[in-house]
C-alpha cells in the first residue's frame, strides 16, 4: 500500500483512531473498521494475519495475506 492510500485511510471520516481492547479469557481483541477492511481487500476467501511489532511508540500491526 502506498503512502497516499495510507493517508486516505487515516483521513477517512469513518476511521476512528481510538479502539477499545477487549479481553476474552487470556486473549485480547481489537475491532478494525469496516472501511479499512474494504480498502485493504480483506475478505472471508483469504487467510489473513496481522504481524505485530512492539515499537517505542506502541504496537505496529501489518496485514499479511496467504494465497
């Protein structure tokens, strides 16, 4: 994804920057906005993962798809 696409995602009126983290047992869940799901082309036909990296500023997550 190029920088302009990322900028468009960040500036989307539907994009809410703050997301609550939900605890389910010993796991934690964050809900991604539907507008982001659509723009990234994530759907039920693809196996999709999120790669997580801890940075000085927080957590960075990258979408990874398996074909």
